[in-house]
C-alpha cells in the first residue's frame, strides 16, 4: 500500500487527478490482489 498508493496521495489531493498511466498501474495491481471494486457484490462482476 505504501509503495503503490500512499506515495501518490499528495499529487491526488493537490490535483484531484492522477495521470492515466499511473491510474492504470494502480488499477492493475489492485485487480491482481483482489482489491479493485472490492465493495461491488460478486453478482455484478469481478
């Protein structure tokens, strides 16, 4: 978490945005460990 996300917290807070490449990288890592959209019920997809 610290290496993948928290280091970008200031940028996100300041700009309310992440560069597309960084967003895609975080999304990919989140999916790999099962954290992406973890609040979504399974019946709605993975």
